[in-house]
C-alpha cells in the first residue's frame, strides 16, 4: 500500500499527533515537502504533506490562516505538519481552527522529530510500494509463462491473468469471435465487446483502447495481439478500477506470451527475437538472474564475460523522446521497438512495444522502416560482424535509436568503432562538418544522415543499467563534441566544464543569475562578483572579503541579499553547486 497520513501517524519514531482532520487520515501521501512560503501552491502538484514552522507566517492570525489553508486545500494538499517548539511553542489555535473548518488534516510535529525524518519515511514507503509492484509483476510473468507453456495454453494464461488483475479476461480471434474467457462466467460479458474488438483489430498495430460496459460496472481495456501490421487477436481485460503498476505489467506480459504462443509455427529466428528482447529488458530492469535464466544457451555466453552497451541515434534527432525508454521496468512507458540477434540469426530481428508496454510483441520483419539510414547500416554491420565471429549480440532498435549489448573487445564493438571512424574520415575529406556529420555544440545543423554513438565501460550483467546510463551520457558528449563516437572512459577522464558549453546550459545559467545581474546593473551593489569570490573561497568570509577589498560584514550583507533576491538558501550545497556552475557557464 502507498503511504497514508495514518501510516505516518502510526510510525512510532515520528511521534506525530493529529490535531484536525482525523476522519481523512486514510488519504494517500504522494510526497512530503517543507515550505515556509506564504503561498507555496505554485510549486505543488497535489497529494503532498506540507511541512512548515511558520517562519514567515503569522500563524495566530485567524483570517490569514483561513486563506492559507483554503489555498492549500484547493491545490490538493492532503495534510499539514506543523513543527511545535520552533517558531511557536505549540500549534497556534488559529491554524488548528482553519484546518478543522476546511477538514484538512493537521499533524503536530514534535521538536525532536526533524522534517527530513518524515520525508524519509514517505520516500521509503513509496519505494517499498514500487518494489512490491515490480516484484509482483515478475512473479506474475513467471506464473503466466508456466501457464502459457501448459497443455491448455492461452486458456490457462487467461485464467492466471484474470486472477492477477482481480477481474476477467477474454481473447478474440481475427474474426472478432470470443475464443477463450476467464473466469467461465465472463463469456456473456466478453460478448458485449465484440464490436469494440473488431474496431481495434482494424487499426494499425500495436493498438489499445479503453471502453466501459453498458452498466458502467467494468473498465475494459483492449489490446491488439500479433506481430503484423494488422492484429491477429485482441485481448480484453475487465476490472472494477484502473490497472495498477503490477496489474499493467501482468497485462503486458500476457500480450507478449499470447503473441509468442500464436507465432510458435513461425521460424526459429522469430522466437529468438522475443527471447533476446526479454533478456535485454530484464538486464536493464536490474534482473540479471532472470535474464540469465531466460537467455539459456542462446545468449548465455554474452552474459558470462565483460560486455558493453552501445547507444546510437541520428545526430539531428530530437531529444524530446523519453531517454532510456528501452530500460522499461514494470508499468514504464517504452516508445520504440526492440529486437535481438545471435550468430544463429539471419536478418536483424525487430520487436515493437505497445504504447504503454514494458514487454515486447513481434513486429514486421526488417528494420528499414524503423531506423534512419546510417543507423540501419550500423545495425546490419554489427549483426554481420557478430555472426561471422560466432559471438552473440543483442540489438534493440528503440524508435530512431539503436541499443546494442555486445562482448567487450568482440567483433561487434570493433565493427562499430571502425564504422564511426570511416564515417568521420569521409566527412572530413568532403569538409561537410564534424565527425559523423555532427556540428560541435549545436552551432550548425547536422546532415540528415549523420549519427552519434555512445559506448559504456565494460560491465557485467548486474551493472547493465549503469552501463546503459554511461552509454547515454557518452552519446550526449559525442553530440556536443561533434564526433561520431565517444566511450565512457573518455567522458570520465575529462573535465565537466566543457559540458557547460551548451545553449540550454547557458540559458539556465542566465536565468538563474539574471535577477542578480539586474540588481548590479542598477548600481546597488556588486552581488555577482561577491558571490563568485565567496564561492571560490568555499564560504570563508575573511578570505573572500579580502579578495574583494571589503569588510566581512559587508560581504555577509551581500550574501543575505543574494539569498533574498534568489529566494534560496546558500546553506544548501545543491544551491551553491548550481550557482557556481552557472557562474562558470556564463564566464
């Protein structure tokens, strides 16, 4: 269960007392946030437990407290936590009455309970709930896999799926006829959605839709099943409420297993596609043991030696897509396609992912429609090199990107490096731009056929997620440097300062420092220079004041003005870090 106000009150270490809203303690808490602003609502999303000491509030003003509480309740704040014994010896009665009038839970936080302890308790409970959902998803996948491999096949799988989602499930064939339901009583209910299944079947796959029954009792989700551009079947799942993370993972697993079952008669290569994609996703979801068990002999050798993750994409590609979508955990979105290849493979396999899917279903053969020209060529080159050397490799197209898992020092990695080098040489010879056609720091548009590649450091299966992040970071550096390929070792060995030479970073820095520069431009003090001197001296007042040639009290006053203008505390190391990087980025 997600954390609630009741669970926090029952937390013995926090010692919270309920002063108002006792009947609303079962409300879920999305986050705990501390703010002393008179109106923090612009910075809230709803669902927060707001913690305060009333440092800047007159908490004994009844009218002011009514307005304050009304704004918070309107924003969706689920409760207030007031620190007693800090600015007020006890919780002011005006605040208590305002919360009672608004029916907003009010918790008294004793002085010995720091706000960070409450935040940690909420964070730990949320993490535990997410872990439970992921674990439940993997357990459901394992059980449904056993069911799919049984003699009953899809019927047994639907029975297990209906149990996992606490509802019913039905499978429609290409003609729209109901071929299996679970439980048995769901036959008549599934019949009501035949026309909806037929409409979904006629849409380009993968496709999904949410409909409601005539009585409005069920929320029915329809998902296309099959590897072609037209669905070969439709799965319907009916539940009383929207699917949770674990339940959605179970549905996605069922889709993948049903597709795999329907495609058993096709070539061995297509089975390898799905197996390889599952191995990749398990690795990037932090489940190396599951990945090794699924990989078996086909890809097991790849997991027994150091390996590298490679990420490639067009140099002119948009960064608006979700980074790392191939690293799909339970319930996560994946917006591209996935595939796998081994020495036994022929054409590069591809599998697509439904809009909300974390598990792959098969896609049409070939990748020319999925990947840009140079990335398509790179995929073919990697697969060919691996096949010739007899090594296993996983190749996962992800939208316009390509994600590869290959043996460190193997033929696939070497072929990728050679491809990037030859491309850079060709571009240099024609004088058309930087390596891979990319222009440094985005100063010019890259050719349409340019590309960039990021390569991780060697790692094992248990560190696949870290390796993926390393490759993604190296990819970003390659784009900034205007070179077709960058390895993680090159990034780690360099300085962070060149990474600040980016228009987006400069825009952030200018925005962060603009109010200080405007203050200085009006002749009211040299705050930017004072801030730079103070940060460069690690907050040492005397040394920084000496550098500026002012008295240390003058410097203290200037730093207080910086805090007032920015509305941020210089005691926060994150704030000091951001300001220092902003100063470095803007020179």
